[in-house]
C-alpha cells in the first residue's frame, strides 16, 4: 500500500539498454532511502499513480543518475504519460502481508513484429520468475523483456493473490518462486504457446491454498480433503507424470447425504476454484424432454464442448466440469420405471457411453448430487464412472460452529450481534442440524431482532439501525421454531410421559439405572455399535414413559419413537418402509435411540387366531440384528405387554437385554400418592394398600376420577392443596375401574 508523502522527481532515460529490460526504475542512493521497505533492502514506489515499480540505483558509475531524478524506460514513460525532462510524483509503496501472487496471466506479443515462434511455457515461466522475482505486477501493466535473443512485451491481464478472491479494486501482487504463470497469445501475434499445462504443479486450481470458510463452506474440511485426494490429486501433476504412472483421471464423483448438508454448495465452489472452463450446472429434470431422442441429445450436448476441446488440443485441453443436481431424478436403475417409454434407461446408457465408452473423454469431471443414492443405477457407481462417492453428512459440533460463524460474520463485522451471543453454546445445542437448517436458525433469530424495531401501527416509522441487536434469546426462540429433520422428537417423547416421572420405588429405579447404563455403553462402545433392550410388563405399567425418559435424559442427537398410532391406515409394505426409514435416518447420526413402542401393535397381533403381520415381524428381526455403519452407534428400546407372543415368533431373542416393569406394591403406591399430595395423612396408607398390584397408569386414572369429587368440579381445589380426596369416594371409583379390569380388590 502507498505510504508517506509524494516526492517530485525529474524523469530521465534509463541509463542503458540492459537496465531498460529489467522493468525497474533507477535513482540516486540519496533518493532511494526514501523508498526502502522497513527491515528490507527492497524499495518500491508508485510512479505517477499508475504502477508499482521496484527501485534501485545503478551500480556502474557510468550509468549513475543525479539526485532528484528517476530513470524510466520507454514503456514505463508511455504508461505513466510522461516524457524525459518532465516531473513525476513518486510515492513509497509498502507491500501488505500475504501479497505473493498465486497466479499471473500474461498476454505475450513481439516488441517488433517477428517470425512465428513456438515458446515453451515451462522454460519461459522459469525465466520470468527468475528475472522479475520480488517485483510487483499490476493488471494492465506492460513489461518489456528479452528471451532467447528476441525482445517481447507482456501485458498483465490477471493477478491473483493467494487466498484472496477477485475484487473490483486494483489487482496486484509480488512475483514469488511459487507463482503460477499462465501465458496467452493472440492468433495474429505469431506466437504459439506449448507445454502450458506443465508450467506448475498447481495449474488445475486458481489458488494454492484453500480457506473453505472464506468460500462459505463450513464443517466439510475432511470431505473436501477426501475429494481432493481422489479426484484432483492426479490432475495436479503434469500430464507426462500421470502418463508414466499409467493412470487415468477420475471422471466422475457422487456427493450424497441428507438434504441441506451442503452438497450443491460444495460442487459449485469446486467448480469456481478450478482453472478450467466455467462449470455447467444442470438440474436433473431439466434434460428431460417429451420428444423421442431429445433427452439423449441434451446429454450429448453437455459433452460437445469437451469433445471438441479434446480433439483440437489433446492433453492441453482444459478441464470441463459438469454438475448434475438431483441426479437421481434422471439416473434411476434401468428397468425400475414402469412408464413404458424407456427414457430413463436411455439417459443412463448415454451417460455411460460418454463417461466410459469407446471414445471416453479424459478432460471431463462429472459431479452428481443426490440424497437418494439407493435409486441410482449401479452401473453408474462402478470404477471409471461416478467412482468417487463421498457422503456429505450432518456436521459435527466444530462444523456447526464454522457454519454459524459464516452466517453471522457480517452481523459481527457491523456490530449487530449482542455481547451475550455464544456461538459455541449454540453449536452444542444444535445436534443433528444440517447446514441449511442452521442458516434457517440464523434467519429466524434475525427476524425476532428486526421485529422488535417495527411497529405494526405505523410501518413507515424510521428504523434506528444502531439499536438492532440479535441476542442469545433470539437464537433460543429460533431453535424452537426451526426443528431439525433428523433431530430428537422431543415433543413426541414428552407426550409419552404426560404425568411426568415420579419415584415409584427401588424396582423401577433399578431398571431406570440399568437402561441408562446401556445408553452410556452405546456412547463409548467400539465393539457393540448396536444394543437392544426390551421393556416388558402389564399394560399401563409405565414402559413407554420409561423408554421416553431414557431417550430424553440420554441427550442423544437422534431419538425417534415408532408407534402404531402413526401408521393407522397404512399397508404392510408402507409400514415396513416407514420403519426402515427411521433406522436409515438413525444411521446418519453418530448416536441414536429408536423406541419400538407396543411391538405387538406394530405387527398387528390379535390373540384370536392368532393373527399377525409376518412381513413386519421379519423386517424388525432383520433391523434388530443389522449392525449400523462404522462410526454410528444405536440403542433400540422395545416395549411390549405380550412377552409370550414375542417369544413364540422369535422377536424376544432378538433383544440383548429384557427388563420386567412390575405393577406397584403398597409401598410404591404410597410414594406416588405422597408425590401427588391429594390425600390426607390419615387416608394415604389405606389408599396405597388398595392400589397395590395395579399399574401406575391405572393409579393416575383413579386418582383423577376421585379428584373430581362426588359433585364434580373439585379437581382444581384438590390439586392446589385446598381440599383432599374423600377416601370413600376414592374406593367407589377404584371399584368401578377394578370391575372393568376384572380385578378382585379388598378394602
């Protein structure tokens, strides 16, 4: 950057022809001191507010320049629009940090029209980096130089600094030994560039270093490293190296995973980072046509440019990237569609021919994206086709932190984030949120902050921008509003324990502790990624409430309950598909709990007959024994009131552990009644004695019936402690329930 005041110097010619070809400006030692970079022997100056030149003083007394003068060659004087004898403003330039050029694009031409020349890009790049090392190059700058006895001129058409995106400001940077130089020459110049692809080992990418966060990609560093190793590592090396190795480049990759995890974003940013042609982005359904043969033609047209490029330029051809979004829409397994047209089969065949056919292309990279990998034709997934398959899964805590930082970066820069914002806490609380869902959380939080500044009575009222602050409370509200598709179904779990959890005695507490130990075992286990537990007992004994409590207290990111009530009216096959989907979704999370509630209802058991769904029971048997993918641990908790039936069909043995949830004895019932505080001290013992051997659900129902009072409407007074339940009325209610349940009770 320019620093210090301008000094007016008189323009003189560069002392000699040799110095004129160095692209440096020359001055006296006394003037040079004004332009030295602190702590360095280099001196830079902005001459005439145009270009940055490296300054030196001639070492030969014969070429010396007087004090107050600056020596410029003819090209430099022309660009600065000055002549010998004129005065020009010269300002010291101090290069900022990280100013090295990653890539420099130069347009070559003869200084004077010469005969046709073949210029080796490798050798010329080495000469230019050696001759102009540490010099600053600016877009639009023209530089005269000598190469193999001929005088040439190059014009800087692009100057990309490492780690920086292109901007509207002046592009400039310092040539280093690692700068990748691209040469261009018009057809009329008489210059033909050869070996352009072998000028540097990083020619495929625009930049040497990749800061994914600056590209808007968070939490996918490991996935990008995997993609780079498998799809791009071979392309980074010059063609003669890969030819000696006898390998072919990867021609296709598939990014798959849950919706909203960043597959499309990753593919587009990969396309932007590449140094080849602008990527073609195609949504799967866009290539479909109702006319016969038109769909296949659309596929062929996508590859036409790459074919032409390879025919004319061979190994020097640029990389052509074709990005297919929602590729499962057009590449379904052949024979799976029943429309009778064969259109989808034709698309798959055409893609296979272009990627890996007789005249296969080596300058194409096909990137497909889908969240239904299982629908894609297997032939497309074999080596030589879409062989690199990378799962873009849900981000971990560190990844979620990066994503939140990306989406709140501008707010932070403009002081719109309140001091109480803690992104680390938010990242910890957003288990199983995808990248898109985290963006939705940020948008929702901002909407709360903006809404505080608006008045519905007068929407034209001016808004005070300085008072807009997004607070931690806004994010907490947003988390309740934006629920992850693969998250814990907390609301459903809470519905399973509407009466809460109370102390029901040591027997229930023991089972709770043991089941929680299983959850802890799942968290740390490496040898047992799947643990199954069956809770059995009489109907209403609290099995479902116990399972739901384990699901909530375990703090697992994925907890889902499968119950018959969510499958009313579905066919057997539909029920199986829904059960399988829950398990498949669980495999996307590192820790999961699946609750199979009332298994006998799930498999449609009826005692008379007996009748049950063999299809669903076989599906459960397979799922209860199928190990999850590596790195994914699952706890399955089943509940049943028909243990003998499960033994008969073999489901009981599919569970690792079985716990019996008993009915309550008198002491257990007494603890429950003490918690409810609806009986007087004189009546609580007799009430507890009457309730023994009843399941807890029945106890709650009888207490609620008795709390209404003989005249009704007394429940509010009883639960608030103003009144107590009359013991005789309680016994009457209990008799009604006992008769209904065929229980013989003694009071």
